[in-house]
C-alpha cells in the first residue's frame, strides 16, 4: 500500500475524531473561541515539536519553507484558515444544523473538482465511482430528513469552496516540511479566530477546558493537517480529498462510544458505501509509460529510481535527507500516483 494512503486515512481518522470531542466541549465554549483554541492548540503543539527537533539537534530530513513559498502559504491561510471559518460561522447563523451538516460534504467535492479540472490530475471511471461512493456515504451520514437552500446554505457552500482551494494550494507546498506548514497555519489562523471571538465578547473558558481544547486541536487539526500534507505529496489533491472524506464516518463511530449515540441503519449503509469507495481507490492500478521532464526542487527523498544524482561535499549524509537536486529527463513505466514527481498530462 502506498504510504500516502496511510497518511490520508490517519489524517481523516484524527480529524473525524476531533468532531465529537469538540462537541463535548462546545457547551462551555463560544463557537468562535473554540475555533481559535483548536487552531492555536495545533499551532502551539507543532511549534513545540518543531523547536524540540532543533534543541535535540535531530537531522533535518524535510525541506524548510522558502521565500518563494510565502505567497502560496499566505493564500492557503487566507482561504482555509480565515475565509473558510468566517463563511462557515455566518452560514451556521442563518441555516439549520441538518442543512449545514449535509452541505459540509461539499468540501470533498470542491477539492476533487478543482484538482481534476484546474490542476489536471488524472481521474478514471474507477476513481470517480469510488469518490462518488465515499461522498454519497458522507452525505447519507449527515442527512437528517430535510435540507433548505438559503443564504446560509450559500455561505456554507462558499466555505467549502475555500477549503477546496486551500487543499489544492497546499499541494503546491507539499514538498516542504509538513510540521512547519501546519504550525504556521495553526498559529496564524488561531490568532485571527481568537481575536474575532474576543472582539464579539467571548470569554476564555476554564483552564481544564482550555487544555482539553488545545489537545484536541493538536491531534485533530495539527497532526491531522501535517499528515494531510504528506498525503498530498504522495497522492495529489483529488485522491487525498477522497480519503479525507471518510472523516465523518470516523467521527460518527467515535460518537457512539463517547456520546452514546445509536447505531442506525443510516450509519451502516453509509459505512458500506464508504467501504466500497475505499476499496475502489485502494485497488487502483495506474501504470503506463510516462516522461519526466527536467526538474529542480527540494524535498525529503531517498536514492530511488527517481533520485539518481551526485552529492556535493556539504550535502547531508544518510537517508532520507533533503537538499536541492536536479532530475534529468527520463522515460519509464511503473505504477504511480500524481505525486510530486508524476504530475504529467494524460492522453485520451
């Protein structure tokens, strides 16, 4: 199994688990405040991880963010960390919970549509059917008998579009250190959301609630996002988005244990649909002769078939390692995904 699939599934599991855990805390915390605390928990926790690596003098095996990455990072934070939550909160205030829950599945649709249409990621009938099965399961899981289309619904759909843009733009950064990316997004988005919460009169919760929200944010947002970035590196945005759409099912299963929610026929059918979609994706075989154009970039790698290059005297020793390197043009055939080395076009 491709390691990117494992990263994508773990990311979905952690994010899905954060929903029922955050729900346990929401009664004592303002919604805006909760968003800020979750993001800050992610940012502060990952900052501790980042700083501890330097303090322990662990070898740097990931490429750091460079100045050329700053515009992409700014757009990612703007779309996913600021505009997305802002539109969601305005939308939630104007629509019912059933409609909101159903509409949030549009994030997966937006992510895949942008990846396939704008970024030309390869998709065949098998992958499309698998993605539709996963999304149908997620939609069924959130269906509560009715849905209304109004201004609130449009705002929530806009939030999902922002997150779809965020996911695809993050793909541009996926060769860099995922901890650093998730840390900066958490710190900046968390600070902005916290300022908004305090601006409309929200108060800080008790210390115990504050600590719990920080832990949920660290794992459910921070570690989850770092894993999501790694999945993007290996799979591309569309496939990663499909795996991430499994998060609602993970949250529903955990809610049964934590909140005593019932096992329903709706949950069982949704689980079967998602299992079908997951199987269609896991059993994908994409292999054809393809050309690699000359490419220069920096990322974590080993000296495999795609990395046969010479090292300078100051190049890090040991593997894996990260340094600027050049790929010579080559043509070969092997199974592959649209990772950072296989973002080529496909014929009819």
